[in-house]
C-alpha cells in the first residue's frame, strides 16, 4: 500500500516544486532590470524585512532610508518580497511622481491604502480613483490660499497664546518648545475643522472640550500603528490581547467620544434640523465639518468621522515639528536670525501688525521655513507608490509591480538641486532669475496629490516665527544635538522636544 501511494506523492511534490521554481524564475525575469541597481546587504530569504522592521521599532525608518541613499546613491533597490526602488534626487522624484500620477503608471500601494483605511475607516489618503476624487474635491476649497486666509484671525489667536506662554516662562529654565507648537497647531486645526474655540476657557456647546495631551497621545498611537502595518504587520493583529492592540482601541474610543457629537450635529444641520441650528455656535457653523457635510451628501458618520481624524493628524505634527526645527536653526545661525528679524520689524513698522498684506513681505522668513523643510522634511519616508505598468525612471526600465519610494532627507541634501546642501541658507529660496532659478520645493508633494494643507502650514509657521522674532531672543539648551537626535513615529521629531532658554527681546 505504501508503494501504491508513494508514487503519487512523489509526483505531486515534484509538480509543486516545479511550479514554485517556474514562478520564481518568471519573477526573477520580470524584475531582472532592477538587479543592476545597488542594494543593501539583505537576508537570503527575508530580504530587507528584518532591518526595516527593526528601524520602525526603533523609530528610525527615515534614517535607514537616508543612510542607504548616502551609501548606495540616488537610486537603489531593497527587497521585501517585491522590489522597492528608492529615489533621493529632488528633480528625479518630482518629475517621476508628477508624470506617473498623471498618466496612471503610479498609484498608491494597496498595502499603504489598507493601513490608512484600517485606522478608523475609509479616508481620503487611503483611496484612489473616483473615491479619492470626490473627497479631494470637497476639501480642496477649504484649504486653498483664499480659503485659508479667512482663518488668519484664528491662527493669530493661537500664536498669541503661545507668545503669552513664552513671556510667562522663567528665563533661567529650559523650555521645550515642541509641545507648545503641538498645542498651537492642534488647536488651530481643531478650530478650523470642528469649530472648537482656540481659547480653552471658551465654552463649546457642540461637544467635549479639546484635551491636548490625550488627543495627541491618541494620534500618536494611530500613526505608529499605520507605520507598522505599512511595513508588514497584519491588520488582524489589532484583535490580539497585546499592549499595542489595547492602546489602539483606546485611541479609537477617545476620538469617537470627542468627535461623534460634533459630526452628528453637522449631519443634522445638513438635514435642516432646527434644533441643531439653535444648538450650534457661530464658530461651529463656519467650521469645515459643517461645510463638508453640507456640500457632500456621500459623507456619513462612518466616513466623515475617520476623515476628521485624518485632518487632525495631518494638520498637527507636520507644522509643529517644522517650527521646532526652524527655531533650532535660527538659534544656531545668528546672521539668519538677524536678517529674518529685520524683515519682520519692517513689516510691523509698515502695517502696525501682521496682516495678509504684511505676510507677503516676509519672503526671507518664508525662505527660513522652506530651508527648514528641505533639511528636516518631517514627512520623510512615509509615502510609497506602485508601478501599474512598465515605465522608465531616469533611463532605468522599471517593471509593473515595483514599489517606488523616496527619501526626502536624501533629496533635501541633493547637491545638484541645492548647492552647499548642508548650509542653512534661506537666500536660495528668494525669487531667482533665469541664470539662478529657485530650487525645487518638493516637501509638499507633487501633482494631483500635493499636500492639502500646504497654505495653512505656511501661514501658521510664518505667523508664529514672526511673533517670536518680534518678541524674543533664545538659545538652544542642547545645541546642535537637538537637531541631530531625531526619531520618527509617522513623522520626524526632535527627541529632546527642542528645549530653549528664552528671554524677552532687548531694545
């Protein structure tokens, strides 16, 4: 009997081996053009999965991508069951993304989309095609330059609160400014999107008050989970009895508790509920959630609530950490500091305060912000695209199925795009001429998926830095190490929270 069954088993195993071998051969042939690219040493079976997962665990994913770009050049490949081509040249990244997203040869990877949509439900950044388009169309006018300008008063109110906290700080004690900027940006985005007053003492009849620390902690839990899922953790692991899973569900409950009543009220306003109109404050009635609910009937509680969480996450750390790095670089570059301060003083003397007109005169200060983004691109290493059909990238044949990734830290130090790349030099962003063109600004992305919050981020950062330069002098407590000791949750941040000694301006 053993001999009777032995032959079929042997034949079956042989067929399995043959199919597996054939599939491996066709896979290797499909991606053979990528074998010419440099690649970091990897595990014989798992490729580069182990070092990448270790980097995520140590909150250093952006750093390993940057280190590899320094070691292996502006184009390299790593393997995680499929090839990932990483770019780190500014113009190459910009041109590739713009062309690829326009002609459809590049789309967001299914894995990253699933990771985004699994946070709390389907959201804009996790969609493509028609599902992405109607969401983007609804939100874009609110974040346009003209739309954001309507919110100048709210942004200025939040900046004024930070200035008051800086005035109250002891001059002989370290003051971490990163948490102050997190509070600034979180209060602004919550006011714009949800109609929650900037002043925490002002009542908000639509729902619970904004609690900065618990809300920020919940955001951090969700974004760190996205990063883990995006590089390999399975979505179903959130159902395991682990500390990370429990933290995830606690974060979700926090947002459901603090957001649900406001989302429901916005939907009731859309339906013409008279009781809802009586309950809603003027600030809430002018909020984005009310406007979006009114203009887009496809939004329901199940889809609008996750979208609001997305906006809170996207609108907080990005600008807050950029402000911290700008404060650090200004402290270490006295000439830049004085040039920026002189420009701010001229604007104040001309207009008496900061207005939309005076902001247009702060081109050097905006150069400081752009230079900060170049060197400390807070969103470095968080986006990937999938090649949907064979394409050519910088004379390299890239087959369909390849993932495309990029290192913004590497791109920001590209000497071809940015001469003297390690120098903090805001002048490079001032209006150029045909002999000296302005360098590419790719930190807000390119093409149709360009960052929705670009104008808001520049408005917040410009107002806050202008107010600080007008009122204070400061120095770093830990010197340049504050700008070198960095970590990454979803975004890059200073480990020491950028402590400074701050004192009122003299003279």
